[in-house]
C-alpha cells in the first residue's frame, strides 16, 4: 500500500472522519467528555494567560505613566558634598542643544516637615518639597510642571504675600489642609546656630494654594511644590543661579538612556546624568521578571491541556483501532491516517485558543473599563488593577497555544498511522 500523500480532493473526507472521531457515538460517551475536557483546558489556559499578561503590561505602563507625571525623563546633577548645581542657566542652554531634548528647567529638592496648628497642638508631617522654575517661555520638564505653567495648578503668590505651596491630595487629606490655610515648613538643610551654640532649623510660613493628584500613592502622600525662589530661600541658597539639579524632558521616554549619554558627553565632569529608567531600574526589572514568571506558570495550563489532547487521541486510537484498520485496507495511506488525527488535535487547539482568546480579551476589557478589582495603593502604588491589551501579546499567546496543540498530536497520530490493517481489523 502506497504512503504517498492523498490528493487534495480527499481533504473533506479526512475532516469528516476526524470530526466523527471527536464526537460521541452510542456506547462511547467518554470520548466526547474527554474531548470537551481537553477543549476546556485550552480555553481556560489561553484566557487566563491573556488576562494576566494584560494586567502585568498594564501595571508596567500605569506605573511608568505615574512616575513620569512628576519625574523628568533625565536628571542632571553636579558632583559634590551637597545637592547643588551651579550656573544652571548656562547648563540648561547646553542641555537644550542636545538632539532629542525638548525641555529643561532647574529644580530644588529638600526633605522638610510641614507643621500645622491643630486643636490639640502642633501636627507635623514629613514631605519632599520641590521648588520648580516658573517660566512660560520654555517647555516644562514634567507634566506636573506643565500643569503649573498652564494654570491648572496654582503657584501664584497669594494675597497674603506668603510663598505658595501645592500639596499632594493624600498629604492634604492627612493633615486636613485646604487652600488658604497657613502652614510652617521646617528645613534641616539650612541650620543656624542660636546664641547658646545650638543648631536651629529654618522655619518659614507658606500658604496652601491648591492640591494635586497623580494616582501614585507615594507621590500623593509625600510630594509638595513651591516656586524655585521660595525653595532656594528655605534651604539657604543665596545665589539665584544655584539649584539642586536640572530636569530634562526628551522626545521619547524610551530613548532617555540614549539621550542621557549624549548629555553626559556634552557636559563632562563634574556633572552626572541619570535617566528615569536608571533611577527606577529595580522596580521595572522586578515587574518584568514577575510578568515572565506569571506567563510561564500560566502557560503550563496550556501544556496540561496539550497532555489532555494527547490522552484524548490515544484513547481514540485504542477505541477506533478496527475502524482505522478498515480504512487502511480500503486504501487510505499512512499520511491520510496521520492527517486525520492531526486534524482532531488541531480542531481542539484552534477552537480552544479562539474561544479562550475572545474570553480573555473580553475579561480584560471589562476589568479595564469598570475597574472591577480594587487593590491597596499603599502596597501596589495604584488603586485598581490596571489592564493594557497589546495585540502583539495576544498574537504570541495564540501562536504558542496552537503550536503546543499541534505538537501534542504528533505521537498519537504516528501510532495510528503505523497500525497494520490485518492486526487492526482483528483488534477486539
């Protein structure tokens, strides 16, 4: 009997036989049940994989967006014993000439304590105070500063004449502060000696002019903003051309490391340059590793489903041995028998993958639209489960699932094709 491939016209016959073997006949209900179990395994595995990968991608993108809301793509600082950068106007002009840079401005950063008078006494809360440069003629280095420049967030000097202060919504809620309230800001960077020789911190009154919300728990409960001049005066910087550093915005945050290298080459010593990716490398490396680990673990569900396909086809071969022998005796080639069983596994894999993909995409879209799962922001940085569906991720999952399903058909299909007609017909 020839093993040559069958003509194309027999394709429908192979599919008819494969579909017949997948279904249950009288007295063979178990085979149909096993087929549905294998199909269900593929559906569950693919849908779970789609949802989890979308969630992990969403977590990465959400964290990145919220970090870059208040963090420049690149920070330029000067080496020294204190966080001071001299002649910032000249450095900013040099940085703006680097290809890929769209905005740059100085900033002052200090760890401070914000103190308010309460009914039961004084209440203090630590904060990161940022002094930002208010210049509407230049591009802002962060979206937060752009909102300040555009007037969405108010850092204008209030009628009281006190320096303005913007507070994160979490910090303002914790201290029960509202626009118009007066607070005392304490800085330990500008210590002075009193008449007794002791060290005294610098205290200045500020007026709360507004609040902001980034969605990043740490930022909303720790950050505060004021003008560059007010921050310089608080920390004891007397030269207006001295700042803590320079924030830089690039054309693409994904190219920040590349552009940071160019800036470092232009500025040279004593300046050093860090991109946001370098500063947050540990966080995003952990998220990437977690995404890979979760993907591999959940892909095992698809692998288990593939073993179910193997067991299903092996049982079909055992149960249909006589029928296979009759088919071969009637002239069906080994390649034809092989094709019949490959079609069975392919049907389970393709249908299961298709249904699982649709189910996974639907669940992911529902999670994204309605924010169904809330999580503690103080632990995970965000207050709900973020979801970001990427076509490339879904395609990779679909191709991997179908490939595993097809590989699962190889062994039982080869065993069926090797059956000898006479021995198969005698099989009881």
